[in-house]
C-alpha cells in the first residue's frame, strides 16, 4: 500500500501527516521547525527518492529553505544560502512563499516565489537558486506594491509541456507570463478589476491583487484565478479574463484549485471580504464548480456546522497525485480536512494545530 | 562570541565560539567563512544585521549599520541575543 504524506506548514512549525491505509486514517509526526512560520512546503515527486521542501522563517533569525530526502524524517539546510539576492542588489530575502518543481521534462528545475517580489530558479533540484533577472529587471517592478501579507510573488505555474511558458502571480502586481523561459514577461491582467481604484481606472495593465492561479495540465490554456475581490477564468493563456462568480456567496478569498484529473472541476473557499476574512454566514464551506465556473455549489459534508471563523490561506489547499484524487485544505484555526470523493465528504486529518499556512501532498509507492 | 540557545544548533552545539577581527564587520565575516549558516542568522545577504538581532561588544549595543565598523578589542565578548518582541 502506498503511503500518503501531507506536509502541513503552520505559523509555528511543520507537521507531517502520514497515511498507510489509502488516506482513511492519519498519524502526525512531532512538530518540526518549532516556532518557525512555514509559509511554503513543496514536493518534488520527479526524484527518487521524493524530495520534500520547507520554507521556514523566524522573525529573529530570517528565512531558510530546507529539503528532506527521507520523507520528512530529517531536513537539510544547505551550507550556502539556497536563495539569496545577488550582491549589489541591496535586497534581502524576507520569505519563501512558494516552492514549485517544474514539469517532468525539466527534472532538476525548481522555482521559488519569494518576498520581496521575485522569482528564483534552481537547476540542481532545489539546493541552490538564482534570481530570474528577466522579471527582476521588469520596468513594472518598481510600481508593484505590497499586499496585506507582504510584497510577495506567491504563485508559480509552469506550463505542463512548454518549458518556455510560465505564469507568476504577485500581490499586488498581478499576473505575468513568460513565453521564453523567463527572459521577458508580459502583464496578463486584461479584464481583472482593481476595485479600489477610481472607477475609470479599475482595469489597469498591472497592479491587480491576485491571490492564486491554478490550471489543469490537460487544459493548459485555461487558467483560474482567485483575486482580492473577483474569481476569474482565462481561456487564452491569460491574454484576457472573465468573471465566473455565479453561485458564489462572495468573490473574496485566497485559494483556488483545479482538480488535477477533471479540468472543469474547481474548488474555492470564499470569504466575506478583506475587512471580514471569515466564511460566509459563519459556515466552513468549500465551493465547487463542475462546469469550469458557470455555476458554483457549496460542499458541507463532514465540515463543521458550528459557527466557523477560520479562513483558508492561498497555499493551504492542494490535491494529491493518487488515481482517486485526494484534496486537502487547512484553516487558520489549525484544522486540516481531506476528501477522497471530490469534496462530497470531508474528514479531519488534524486539529488543534497552529494556523495553517501551506499544504502539499505526496503519494509514495 | 556568546550565542543564545536558538543558535547553538548551527554552531555545532556550542554556547560560545571564537572569532577573529578588529571590527564587528570583520568578526561577522570570519563567522561567515567558518559557520555560514550561523552568520546568515545574524546578517542578511545585503550585509545588514537582522532587525531583531541584538549584538553587544563588551556590553555596548551594535544596531545601526554604521556600527559594523565598531572596533572589537582583543578578548572582547560579542554577545548575541534575540530582541524581545511579540506580546
């Protein structure tokens, strides 16, 4: 029986959950990286053994990126800083927001989205990274501003088959796409609204506060985005976007996740607003569309019916790679839920954790 | 250099280490050469002492960037501590 490993990055450390009975029950390892915020976790399933990543940080001692080649039982922090801004940039790494391995055709390439707004690339499996200069020197960069969480490049979406194409998302800068492997980047925000701007300026070229992007590898031209007010779909690789909010109680939220095996199935966790970051009507509900955003419906099976005030953050929802796909989300109330039936019923993986910042799953033969 | 408990793991478990240099910058450069993981807990890659790191030379606080040139006498004690932060 394969083992499923769930990396749960929290505000105060990393918890590894393990299941050896096809995700029916879970055991939790002791907390790793105690008292460090774990904003990003990653799984590189292209490697044998599978390599795990944890981007941890301390308010006192700064950020670090560690990896594990023994499924989370021990962690290695390279002697040389894996991610560091080059000398002369007068810039220092604040946080690692996302670790994203490239598709299988680039087996040693791993990307890291960081704060301040920047993209790093590794060509040695995530041991050392270099700044992607094409984005760093983009003329828009000096006009990007921090979101509430910081000046973060939080989402990296490599194209599944074209190594030249990739999207990144920044708060608050918007979506950018490269078609030449990162040398040049184009703002891809047409149709996405910046509601806080004057009415006649609400559709700028860039500066939108996108919270998360997601795509299904079988439909790589179609992207979904959860924005700071606004849920959007692009059917042309980000050239333009249209709102898809019918059935959602609110259009604010952080995560959006396309089902890895069902391109028309997408999950979100709506929140009331930026001023009230809690679920609609005080109920913990995942929303799902089966028709690529034409309609959305709440999923409640197995989720608390009590009043619920926890949000789900952008990197705290994921899918595993099992043929019977498992989906997971963690909340700022320290609970983690899983489903094996596309969200019809959810069960608790863990509770009483610190607030959950990031989640990734690995299925190990 | 005297280390707080949180940093001893990246200094081989030692409570104190020897370091050489005539200024704070040189002392930190020496630490960087021998214990780079420890050094980057104290300074970021731009060379600044991290904002919540307290560093004292014989009891005198070193905080501002310019103080990196503060002299470090022979046999001086460089004392590292986390700033008291949070509630």
